[in-house]
C-alpha cells in the first residue's frame, strides 16, 4: 500500500459507480417482475428464486472475498467484481429463458461479494477521520441511496426501453468505475507466508445457508412437515452449530468470531442484517401495486421517488449527526422511522388514492430512516475493525446486508404467495409487509442493547476502544 497516497474524489466517484452497478442489477429486478415474467415465459416462483440468488450468493461469498482482498489486493478484487458484473449483465441481456437468467444472477451475486467489502476496505485504507466519514457517506449514497435510484430508474427504463436495458446501463457504469479507480495504488496487508484460505469453513457455510434458503423459500410448497423440509431444517441447525465450533478453533477461519467481542461492531452488524431484511417490503409492495392495483412498472417506481430523494439527502445529514452526537442516536431513530414507513405500506385495506398516498409516505419515511442510519452504522463497523482485518470485517458486515436481504425477501415472498394462494391478495400483502415491521423492531432492539451511547463520538479514541487481536495477517 502506498503510505503517501490520499484518497481522492475520483476514487470516491469510481467506488460509488461500482456500488450503483450492483444496485442496478439487484434492486431494479424487484420493479420489473411482471415484465420479465411475461418476456421470458417463466413462473413467478422461478423469478423469485432468480431475484434472491444474487443476494444469496453475495452473502455466501462476501466474507471470503473480503478476506482474500486483504491478502491479495483490495483494488484487484474490486476489479474482479466489476468484470463479473459485466459478464452477469450480459447473461441477462441475452437471456431467453430461465437458464441464462439464473446463471447471470449467480454471477452478479459473486460480483457483489467482491465489490462491496473491497470498496469499503479501500475507503478505510485511504481516508482518515472526518474524510473517511465523508467518503463512507458517499459509499452509502451509492449503496443505500443507489437502491432508491435504481428502483426508480429501473421502472422507467423497463417501461420505455425494455427491462434488458437496465443491465446495459449497468455494464456502462461498471466500465466507468474501472476507469475512475485505475490510478489508485493497490492496498493489501503485507504478509510473510503463503496465501491460505479456509475452504472447509466456506463449504460448511455454503451448505448451511443454501439449506436455510431452500427451507424458507420452498417450505410452503414442499410442506412444512414433509421429510425433505425437516431434513433441510436439521441440516441448517447442525451446520450452524458445526460451523461455529469448527471456526472458533482455527487460526485461519472464514469468519473470525472475535470480531463480535466488540459490542459497537456487533450491534452495527446485527442491526444491519435486520434492517436489510426489510428489503422484502420492496418485493411485496411493488408486486402488489402492479398485480393488485394495476400500476405499471414505471408507476410503481414513481411511488418510491420520495425514498430516492430523501435517502440521498439524509445520508450526509446522518454523517453530520454522527460527528456531533455519535452513532447510537441516528441509528436508533433511523430504525424507528424506517419501521414506521414500512408499517404504512401494510395498510392495504385503504381505498385506491389513500393507499397510494400511504405507500408514497411510507417510502419517504423508509428513505429518511435508512439515510440517517447508513453512515453511522457503516462507520461504526469500519472504525471498530483492525486494519489488517478490515476487508474481512467489512465482508461480515456486508454479508449481514446480503443475507438479511435474501432471507427477508424469501420470507416475505413466501408469506405473500402462500396467503395469496388461499386468500385475498390484500391480506397477503399486509401480512407479507408486517413480517418486515417485525424485522425493523428487532433491528431497533439490537441497537439499543448492543451499541453504547458513546460509540462514534468525536471524543472517542477508537484506536483504544477497538478490540485487540493477534496479527494473523502473515499466515
């Protein structure tokens, strides 16, 4: 790593474009479900699988990618992610059925696994203090704000150009991101030994997470008491126990559980998982207003325009609140406001115009809450990570995002489709969204319990508060 290099606005812009590339192919898909389904002639269930695959594969490999980035280079892994993004998008552009759609979504998940932790690690490596918080604010604009931009843009692009053009734009942004970060020096941990990786831990983790996702997604279709569902549930529980016990005893581990001994980091990560699980709201709400209320993809995108404007405006505000009063206050209020916004979208008994207003206001509050929460949460996780583990720590933090989103979408979509199959679509949408209200409440509780009052305050000497770990970077 070049010790004399200081992060530039060009680097920030490149990273933001890279993160937006992820959101173009991740978030935009939830707005174009009917269009993709009609064009490719695939079932709603298959499309739901394709939507959740990106978040699932991102969550499966993001910690591994973050750890590898620490050792072989954060810029290299960012570039790898952007190249995979282009390949994945090309698969979707040329898809004629479910095969290329699913392959493309898997590749895009691997792309996100590379991009997200590596770019956070670059921010930590080349920015300090308030400059790091400013850089992370722009990263959050690309990440949290990008979801709003791409939700709106995806609906407009799908309506007026066709849904495949979403991924053509994503390719353009990926190429632009590569150009903007090309002059950035490589950043990695200087080690003395050969590269080692915990392939055994990764294998256990993948089997466990896939079993969990299948249970959540297909439990209703298979039958909750069917032998297959029960076996998969046992695999999930046993896999989680084995993974935890095996990883705790390793010097080279996929997840270093000592990260969670630091309460601010743990609180930020847990709340991040739960607040991202609320992403299920977007799938249920967008599908419901199109199927149940007759909205076009563009109109459903317009409903979230308030989210887009507010989240972009509030992220820098969240940064300033962090710098004045610390991380806990904005994280708490962010979780509360987001949960209230989601609750408004569950009021499907309201007549046409009133429900449209409720959803619009709900999206505004959604954006307001996430905007306030984003930078304080990300900064809390990054500032409490040791420098030789920042990629891995960022990977765990972003794994929480990806797995939270995948599990939230799977649970919400399953609840929605299960109830819609036997009851009214309005009831299905309400219950599917209420599930996300519960996630929001749990996120708030994790912040209140885990994040101390003084976390992130200017007077904090974070270098003293950060937990101490043996330096295993040379292994």
